[in-house]
């Protein structure tokens, strides 16, 4: 594989054109620091993320932790680094959560209203838009929970927002980091929404390379990310993305995502 064949993609978090431009700036910086040419692609919705994650030419691509947790060691891509967000729910670690959001003018007023509300979900292999809200909601339900009213797939946070505004759903879950980026780069997108709760923090999406990417390139990309916060130009690339630094996560810790999903499956029927 030649140097020019590796791709970078922020699809999970290029929530607005301005946010995507900031990710592109970070990838350009990363490419220069590591001396690895990266071809930046968008892979826009509704193209499945699973197709992106199956590509053999990934250099720096965001991947959700839940599907990562389901892969055997000899099947999963190579984890480069995970972002540590400037947010209370991150707790200074490479973690994230989901905000449970409703329309300010909608019927859901408090968390007590959630079990009877119409829920929207993104895709079933999403931690933030599917498994996290199911895990959260299970704490409000009896052992034999009634059938829930749901709408999906809504694909991504923008789909959840649109469904809330159109009145097709009454509540949905949004990746808290994606919500932060929307608030920073397109604040009108979250006007009229209200956060009624936030789920527990768990290991967040990571930047990954394909298993077949050259080891020396992977190493230099990883080291550049882990040291980004140490230089002024690196901090300048991180700042508009609300990232404090990148960290080297314990891949084994992602198993908690699969375990939590399995536990919820035993209590809740699939949405």
C-alpha cells in the first residue's frame, strides 16, 4: 500500500460544514506532522458507516466504540487515539455520553415522562444513538417492560433533530460531543431543544487505521495525535473541535459497551 492510499474521514463528527472544515484542518495538520499523505473523504449519509469501517485503506477514520467492541482482536482495525473533549461528561478521559433531548414545546417535561414517549433512534449499531438511550431508559422501566413506541432509523444526530422538529418523535438521544460541535458551529441547529438527562459516560469513538496499514505510518500518526496538545499549532487545530488532547485508550475497556448492550437486550425488545 502506498503512502497516498490512506484515507481520513470524520463522518461521525462532521455535523456541519464548518465542523467538517475544522476536521479537515486537523487532518491536514496530522498529515504534515506525521509525514503521511492522507486523502480526506466525506462518505456522506446515507452511505453505511459499516462500509467505511470495512475499507482496507483507513489511515485516520472515526469509528464507533460499540461495533469495535464486537470484533475479535484479529478482526478489528488498529486504534490510533481517542479524543478527550472539553466537557464535564468526559471527566478528562476519552469518554463520552448521550444527551436525552426533547423539544422545549413538546409533551415530555421531565425524565418521568420518558417511558411513555415516542423515541427516535439513529442506527442499531450506534452506541450513542441506540444502545446508550436503551441502557438509560431501562432504569425507568419495570422488569416486564411494555412495548415502547419508537421511530428509526434516523441515521445521525441531524436526523434526530429533524424528527423532533417535525413532531415525528418526542424524545431522542444525541451524542453529547456531536451536540457540543453543533452548539459551537451551528447553534441554530439546537435552538428549541432541551436536554432532560445525560447518560453515563463510556469509552468514546476512536480514530482507527486498517489492520493492513503500514505499521510505521500507523505509529507516526498515533504519536502525532498524542502530542498534538503540546504545540501551539496542534492546540490551534484542536481548539475549534473542543478537544483537550488525544489519548491512547485501553481497547479492552470497550468491551463494556457490548456487555451493556447484551444486558439491555435481555430487558428491552429491539427498537
